[in-house]
C-alpha cells in the first residue's frame, strides 16, 4: 500500500498545483474576455474546445483504457517493452500528424457545427482562433501518449506536473494581451495581432507541456527508435478494444457538440459556452486532484491483479479506492457548495453574473460524487480489457444528455439554458452510474461495495451540516450584494474563508461519527504537503 500511497501523493500534488495554476489561467482569461454575455469569450471557448475534444478521445479513452495494460504486458518481454513502445510511438506520431492536418483543413466545418448559433461576427472570430488552436492536436496527442507510457512504467509525476508549464505560459500571454490591448467582450474590433497573441499563447503552452515530458523519458528505462514495422504490435487486438473505446468517446463528443451548439444561442443573453467551460473546470478540480491522483496508480495495480487472476484483490481495491475517494470528494463538494457564489464571482464581472454562473456550477455538482465512483468502476472494466460494456452504458448516458439538452432548449428561457443543459448532463450521469454498477456485478460477481456505500452515507451525513455552516458564514460576509462578492479580490478571500470553515466543520463531524477513513484522508492530504 505504501507504493500506491507514494504514487498517489506525487500525482495528487502535481495535479493540485497544475489545477490551481489552471484556475488562475482561466481567471485571467475570464478577465480579458469576460464570461456572461461575452461573445468573444464564447468564440475563444469554442475554438479552444476543438483540439481538446480530440485530446479527450486519446487520453481518457484509447491510451488510459487500452494502451496501459498492453504496455504493462509488454514489460515482461526480454527487452522490457522497448520494441513495443517504439512501434507504438512511431504509429502514434504518424497518426497524430495526419489527424492534425485533416483537422486544420476541416476547421470551417467544425466551427460551423459547434458555433452555428453564435452571431456572424462570433463565427468569424471563432474560425480565426481555430486556425491558431488546431495545431494543438498534435501536441495534446503526444503529451497523452508519452504521459501514459510513463505512467505504465510507474513514472507517475511528470504527467501530472507538466501542465503547470502550460498554465504559466498562458498566464503570461493573457496578461500581455490585457496590458497591450485591454479588455474585450465583443466579437468585433479584433485585429490579426490580437488574435495571434491569444491563439498563439494557447498553442505555445501545449507545446511546452509536451516537451517537458521528454526531460523525464530516461526514467522509463526504454530504448526507443523509429519503427515502421507495426506487424506484431497487436494492432488487431488493440483495435478491437480501442474500437469500442473510440465509439464511446465519439458518442460523447456528439452529445457535447449538440450541447455547445444549442447553448451558443444564449451567447448574448447570459451564461453560454464560456460559462459552461469555466464551471466545468471548477467542478473538475476536486475530481482531478482526488480521483485521478488516487485512481491512476490504482488502475495500474488493478491491471496487475486482473492479469494474475486475483479477483479478491480486485474487490479489495474497489472498496478501498471508493472509500478513500469518497471521504475527500464529499468534503470538497461541501466546501464548493457553501462558497459557490464567491467562487462564481471570481470568473464574472458582477454579482448578478455570479448568480447565473453559480446555477450552472451547481447543476454540474449534482454528479460530482457519482462521477467519482463511476471512474473506479470504468477503470475496472478496462483492466479486464472490456471496452464494449463502458460503451454501452455511456451510450445510454449520451442519449439522455441529448434528450435533456433539446428539452432545455425548447422549454427554458435563454438565460437558464446553460443551467438546464448542465443539470441534464448530471442526471444522465446518475443513470450511467447505476448501469455501470449492475453490469460490473454481472461480470465479476458481488462487488463487495456495501461497506463503501455505508461509508459514503456517513460522509454525506457529515457534509450536509458542514455545507450549511459554511453557507451561514457566507451570509455573514454580506451574501450576494455584500463584501463577499464586491469584486474578484474579495470573492477570492471569502471563497477561501467559507470553504476552509466548511472543511473544518466537515472534519469535526467525521471525528464525531468516528469515521475510520478520516485518518486515511489526513495522511493522504499530508503527503501532498511540502516536506512530507
């Protein structure tokens, strides 16, 4: 368990710092372009989303779910897996380069699909940004490929820490934009120099974070050379597994495309594409720090247990990872709920805009805990080389996303459209979790998660009064129209105060309930601190 703990600490600390600097990056971006009713922000959000959607396909689908077990298996070869990785990297670079060229050529079509409901000026600005952002595809893909190879070789740190370089480059570039050109909310009046600085900054950051991984390649202890002889790499086996994974991500991207297209209609009225992206980034912060830092090392060990046929060890890891993730995630959820309006004010220009943003963020938060549990279940399917079943329950979720998004567009005013779409996504995640649990039970028998579910109930019992206490603290700071949301500076201070107080109350209630996972959580947090 000490190995898992050390790896979790390395990944968690790096992810925490990278996510915090990522939040700073997006706060600066929101200051430059706005968030609510700002078409320039929505145009940049759509353009930046295009390459990251492909990156999502590569990193969270094919590589993490399919390639890691294959690399672990190849590590038992006489050369330690060097030949397999050489072929894999060569194939990856060729495929990514081809995909990037095609994506750049298809930029006008992609912009039309995603941003058709923006105004004419917004569409034109989106396309201009897209040409600068689309080359990120190559470097996002290389970053994911190199990072997952390092993870599979138990070199966990660099993949989690390298995004910090990207964030620092972006912060510097966006601040330079504000200093040179000022703040811009509208989609009109943009010069080529302004577009180049914003788009070029975003792409340069991705290039930098990819190159940083090469500094740590020697730790993987692999001798890699270009190898175009792909026969023997197991493409047929990988393709069969990746085929389902690819389809799973495709249906997810199609659902996301519809969401982005529909919510673009609200660009001039209220929360739209940029607001949903920033709200998602806040939502995903605790998920990334807690779930990915713990889940990534666990997945490597799950794959080893499955390969050795140790089913009891698989169940033990399911139980322990669910409980450890749960105790931390409920605390994070309580803190964000209590401080949701000050947190939202950090990304918006006024307290009124903060309330609109908070509605979207709150809708996403409904699925924070269920999504965290689902991560563990989905990675278990991947450890069994089963990508078909995750596709099936993801397909159901995406169908529900489409239905709820269309319903929100048809029934809600534009000012509430982003809220309705986000809530529909969260409700579909609840259904997806129920399906995943049932299907995994059919595959491996009893999951042994009853103790973990009882523990989660205790965590929630502690989280509710903690969030309530934090909310009263926020009201004491003036509420929506008071000091807490007067400007971005006071919002940062009040969010930290309210969130911190909520966590103190949460820990106190966990202690009163004598929750044994509290000590595990404390040790996990202490490992993230400097000098630990």
